[in-house]
């Protein structure tokens, strides 16, 4: 995020908008006036913009912008600060954008590595648990092995490789079940963290409403 104060600003700009909710086909380029930054706000000349999930939900008509917020979709942008409102110290703008970018990248790295570590722990845990209940030493494991051996016999597999083949198939099945259960736990943790991350946003929205 750069800063270019004192630049000549146009009176009009092009923005993406829509008249009625719907699919991507309702989006269109609109000619609208350049907004003026309010208190504690900045005006950014956008160079790149991303499509955020709330933007898609807003386009569908399921996520109206908060009261007083711009109806123009686009939560993720980068560009140059060209004007600031009252109460926004220009000497801190670069520090703020750098800190935000650093924290987002750091959070993404920590979150990704944390999920990978959690997954690597849960898969062996479930593998050991399923191996106890489905090994050839258990009744259920012997029945599965016998069924697989019978299928291999009907398929004309040589007798010498039937039992090793059944055991190998049983091992692959246990690993597949453990992987599926491990991913289920990981997605549950991810959902919990996502909901927990919405709490600060909700509190900030409540305080903003109280101020207004």
C-alpha cells in the first residue's frame, strides 16, 4: 500500500455494481462520483482487487452492507492512498498496512502448519484404533479377511498370494478410514476456529453501531 497525497483527483470513477441480486451476470461497470473520506477513513486509488466470499453473498442479495457503508462490493484491494479523513495520521498509514499484511501472512502460515500437524497426529491415532478392531486378531477383522480371500479366490488369484493380498487390502482400508476420520476432525477444528474468529468482528460491529 503506497501513499500519494496531494494528487489531482478526478470527479468520477468506474466501479463494479449491480441493480438486482443474482449471478455473476448481474455485475456491470458503473460510472459514479469519487467518494470523500470521512473521519478515520482513507481514499485509495485501487490497482488490484480480489473477490471475497462476502462480495459473492452481497451480489446474491444475502449480505447487505452495514448502515452507512459503501454499497460497492470489494473487501480486498490494494493501491495507493490519495486522501485521508480527519483523525487518520498519514505518518502511520504505511505502518498500519505493513502490520496488517504481516499479521495476515503470519496467521495463514501458522494456521496452515497447525492444521497439517494436527492432521498428522490424528491419522496415526485413528490408524491404531482401527487396526485394533479390524486386525486379523479380532472377529470382525477375520470376517473381513475371509470375505476378501473368498473374492480373490473367485477372481482366480493364486492361493499363495490370497492371504497376503487380503491383509494388504485390509491395511489400505484401515488407512483410508483413518485418513477420512482425521480430515473430519481437522475440518471440525477449522470450523470452530472460523466461528471463534467471527466474535471480534461481531463485537467491533456492535461498538460501531453504538457510536453511530
